[in-house]
């Protein structure tokens, strides 16, 4: 009889964790980084290595201006799924903000080779490629 209770308790914890993660994503979408951070701290360890959690945390770190941490998270995610254009874009943005021009340019270009991007993201990527390419051409 102890096993079903443990299962139910684990299921309830997972449900609470997923709810907290959902609330964090919603807060982040609204630009409320403090509330997003609060919700993310409520997510249990079982969820903290999952892609959704790491993606949300990377986006939060980017919004906070912690681009080194965001970059590390995107690199970790891209090891798992190297073809995710959204993660490549996140990596490129972090590299760009850190002044890693050659790396950012390479990541922006790789983004175009992977999954299709929404039109606004595509325009942004093409614009950054143009700007960064001109910067690297300067003596």
C-alpha cells in the first residue's frame, strides 16, 4: 500500500513542478523577471535538468543580463539537440551581447540552417548577420 501513496505523492509533486514552470514561463513572457525567478525556485530537482526548465532559465538569465550563464545553458541544451534554431538563436544573442562577434556570427548563420524561424526572428537574424559581417570586415 505504501507504493501507491509514494506514486501519488511523486505525481502530485511533478504536477506542482510543472505548474510552477508554466507560471515562470508566463511571468517571463510578461516581462516580470522577479516573478519568473520566484516560480523557477519552486521547481523541484526532478525537473531541473529537463529541456523546458533549462530553456526557461536561459531566457530568464538573458533577460537579467546574465549572458554568461545564459550562454552556458544554451550550450548545454544544444549538446542535447543541436538542430534547435530557437536555442541557436539564444546562444547567438548571448554571444552577441558578450561581444563574441565571430562566435555570434557563426551561431546566427547556423540558426538559418536549422528549423525555420518566425518572420520577425528571421529578419532580426539577417540584420545581425549583416551588421556583424561588416564589423568583422573592418581592419
